[in-house]
C-alpha cells in the first residue's frame, strides 16, 4: 500500500463546489466528489472574480478583425481586460512549486481548454468553425506549461482520467522530495518509479537514471531541477501498448525461474490479449502483483506501477474508452 501525498489542484468553483454558474447552478460530478478527500482543492471562478453576479448574462468569445475578446452577450460590454487582469493576478499569486494540476470547466468562455465557441458578434448566429481557449485557461497553460490542465468532461474517459491521476500523485510525491533536498530520497523515488517511468518513456527513464547517478557530482538543487524537467517530459507521454508490454516483460523476468510452465503460459496469454485490446492493462499488472506478494519480492513491492494513485479512485463505470 502506497503512502500518498495529497496533490494541490486548482479547480473551477462551479464543479462540485459552489452554485456559481451563469444560471446559478453547480455541476455535479461524482469523480470530483470522490477526489475531494484525496487532494487539496483551490477553487476559482474568473467570472465572479471580475465582479459579475450570480446568476448573470452569459459571456461570449467574439472574433473581430482577428482579435478575440470576451463580452457580455446581452449588452456587448467588453470584459476582456478585466478577465486578463484577474487571471494574471490569481495565477501569479499561486506558488509555482505547490501546484500539481488544474481541472477547469470545459467550453467555458473563461476556463475552457481548446473547446470554446467563437462568434463574430453578440448577435444571434452560428459559431465560427474554429474553437478557442478561455482567457483564464490560456494564462494557466502559459504559466504552467509542464502541469496537466484538464477539463471535467475529458476526465470521464477512463484512460485520460488514469493518466491525470498518475501524473498528479507522482508530482505530489516528487514535490515532497524537492523539499527534503536529499540525494538518498531522490534515489529511492527514482527506484520506486522505475517501471512506471519505463511504461511512459524508456528514453526519459534512461536520462533520469543518469541524473541520479550524478557522475558529474552536481549539487542537489541542480539535479532536482533537471530531474523535474525530464520527469514531467516522461509523464506527458501517452501510454502505448508496446511500451507497456516491454515493461511487463521486464517485471515477468523477475519470476520466470520460479513459475510453473502453466503459470507462464497463462500470463503470456493475458499479455497477448492485452496487446490485442481484449483485456485492460490492469489484468497482467494484477497477475505480476500477485507474484510480488507470493514470492515476497521487497524491491518490486515498492514499485508505484502497481498503485500509482489511491485505489479508491479507480472507476470503470464511465465511457470506458480504451479499456
């Protein structure tokens, strides 16, 4: 059982926190509700932040002469500068070293990420073919290029949600390593995350290994900065079946001499079915984890690949894409 540190997440206030949407409603979200006891949430509503009431007239992103502005639909009042100022102030007041991720309201004119409708005016009419990002989301993405920014809609997808959870809990753990500034703690972190990182990016794992070896005898601060850069680079990769198969075969190698021929055949059959997208990754991972416990392999027992985030957050009753 892993000892997890709580990630610090900035979230749109209207998602499972406060009834502050334009129509006075709150978005109910079972995943966010469950997440509350496992993370530290900081809430934000840029629209209320610039002084708009609840409820309020809707905002709209308009493109005039190739310049996007955010306006109040009913009156046409331009609130672009107010929104930029609020967003700058809020995000600049965050502690860069303490933020592990963002969950923002999808399609929102202020918080949407690449899915905001753009119009040519405040008058009724169809949106333009292209979509854009909200001002707050744009500034967050610019200030935190290495931090995962997601919207609540995408997190209903099984794979996207598991990737998000893996990243924020791994980053929260590394945040604690940075505070300790201990080479031993960094080596332990790297060792425990070896197979998780192998699944995401073998190339970056190799680079991280060289940093931990520290053959150049660099000071710990420099090593931690470089390690964080390549850690984020590795975790930004999308998991691919062939990389997972490679990682699983490495783990399988620890037990190949101790297993019966039937056990080996059973595992390799499940691995083949995983490659063919007939079973989820959790099936071969669970088989290996059972061998870790059976043969009391202390090194593998600490590998985060078996539990990269709290098991209570695992859900499969959703879109199920990619299972």
